[in-house]
C-alpha cells in the first residue's frame, strides 16, 4: 500500500512539473491535487483552449492515470450585456 501512495505522489509531481514547463503563465499557476487514484486540475484560465491544453499536458505526463479537469474558464475579454452602450 505504501508503494502505491508513493507512486501516486510521483504522479502528482509529474503533473505539476508538466504544467510548470508551459510557456503559458496561467497553466503554471494551476493547482494539481491527488484524489484517490486520480489527478485533479483546479484553477482559472482565460480560454477553453488553455483548459484543454492543461489537461493534455498532464494526461501525457501521467500516462495511465485518470485526469479530472476542474479548471474554470474566466473569459476576461468579454463584455457583459449590461455594459454595452446600446
């Protein structure tokens, strides 16, 4: 059992390292947590593309481990309908 926990810990470390190597700053700021035998990604990015990119970077890094993508997309460039002048 201790060996399984160690390898899961290594998986979380591999996931964090994959994101840390990204050229996209938002991806380097994401949280990676181990939940059971899965790796969970949390945090905020400004596009669906970055959300998917984070997932794929981690998926490749932690081969054969489930990746749960709980990243929120915050479209910072969008204007709310109430803010439009017409």
